C-alpha cells in the first residue's frame, strides 16, 4: 500500500498562498526559524501545509509585537503553546497601554507648565517627565516574559557575589512579625515569602497584592498556602483596596518607581498603615548595573539602553520623597555585585531592558553581539557588574 505523500509547494506558490514575500521565506530559512519540509532534486525549497501552520504562528507573534529573536525562541521551544505565548503578550500590550497613558499624562503636565508660566519653566520637573517618556514598558509583572527569558531574568540569583541572597536579607530587615498584619504591594510571584517559608509564623497574616491576576496565580502556586498566613488580592498601588490603619508593616520591593503616580501610592501606603507602622521600600541607585550601557556603547554607539538606573525614585532621592509621609526614614544598603560567566542569560536580561536594543540587535547583528560578549568574558574570566541596591525604612507617626 502506497503512503500518501503530503502536498508540497514551491517557494513561489507558498509565498502567494501565505501572503508573504519570497525574500521573507528565504530569510526565515537562513536564520533557521522556518525551514521547508524538503527540497526537490534541484535543491529548491518545498513547503507543506504544516509549514503554513508554523508561518501562521510566526506572523501572529510578529503582529502582536514579538521581535524575531523572541519568535525564534518560541519556535524552538515546542513546550511553549501558542495560547501561553499570546496570553503573555497580552500582558505586555496591556502594560504598553499603561505606558502610553503615562506619556500622555507627562505631555499634558508639560503643556500645563508651559501655559502657566513659560518664563519660569521648571527644568528639574521636566527632566522627571522625560524619564517617564523614556520608560517604554513596565517591569512589574514577571509573567510578561517568555518562559525561556523568564528563567534568564534570574540572573541576580545565579551570578550574584553575595551568597546570602537579597530576599533572605530583606526578610531580616522586617524585624519582629509575630501577630503582625503585613501588606506586600506589588508582590510579584511572592518570592520573598517562598524563599523564607521556614521562617513564617502561623500567627502572622500577610496580604499579597498585585495588579496582575496572572502574577497572583503564580504566587499562589509558589506558596501552596492553605489560607492560614496568606491572602491574595488584585489591586492597584495608587488605590489600595484596604481600610485605613489596617497594617503593621507595608513592603514595596523594587516596584514603587514603576507606579505611574508613585507619590499617590506612598500616600495610600501611609493611609493603610497603622500609627507607628513601618514601611519598607527597596530601590536602586544611579550606579546600578552601570557597566551594561557602557558595554553596549562599545559594541554599537546607536544602541540606547535605559531603565536600569531610574531617577524618579532611587537611593539618591528616596529619603526625600518618603519623608513627606513618614518619620525616621533611613537607608540600609545591601552589598552585592554580579560576576556573569554565561552569555545567554546576560543577553536576554539586557534585551528585557528599555531602549532600542531589541530593534537594532536582530539577525546577524545579535550573533555578533553574542561573540562580543563571549570575547569579553574570556578576556576577564567573566563580566563584573555593579549592583547599587538598598532598603528604605520609615515609620508612620501618631496623629
């Protein structure tokens, strides 16, 4: 019995059927993203209906904003379903929408400043507005990353020189927690609590809040809590869904500078804290990861990398901001750095940053950058990268 061979199409027929150019198909073949099912005796490409399904997946991901490098990762990972991928990209688009709203607010604020008094223009405030405009995306929700990239975002865990660990150190700073009601704003995947699960008290109560339902689901899975200690709430830091004077401690770990109106969020935290309650806000300083933009400029002067050093709220100005609502604000620094010895985790981490890197580094250029990083690591035995991080602690005064 003869086995029926799948119908095949020449590159011209396939391009017409799929609505793409022959040049596009050749390029996808050259970068090993979409290769034809077979070749004829003359070596010409022959595509099948299964290739059409793959191309549809590529075009869908491209339409919703994935770069070719990201699409290639998805196509090379059969365990990543198209539904999971689209769900993650939906979160990215939602956050881009939020960023657009931030930019519109910034433009409106600038226009109002000019209308009020163009001669007495506040350049310092204008610089803050420019900082917002350059923030092209929000990093609050880890789930917006592709699974493969999400693993690489753990670069701080894999290559930090301080083996004690940020989350263990942060938990130490929280002090006495027995009988305390604690709020973790922008809790993410609740790594602070899962990493310190053996140190929890049954008679403490922790409310975990995040703006992303998907992130909260990850937090639930990480903790596997039966409800004795943890409660999960969907909410916005600018409008906390809690009554006044509810919490003994409020934690905002590496998130306050991503909130559109972070001063409103600080005011809300003050509102829900009990008198004499403590606030814990972590941030980075201007020197944080300073080597990364320099590294890129040595490779290509056209690449602009932003986001690792945030001026809206950082170690340099955080005390001033917090002191408007809280007393006895002080900063505890966490000594650490990175010694990165693997190229791919560093590359994916840099691609996650704001700027134009993902637009420029595609195709052969990204392979050249990989080679550039490999050479630097071979020369120096790894790449040393500065970390400038710390924790502000303050107290809500009594009325």
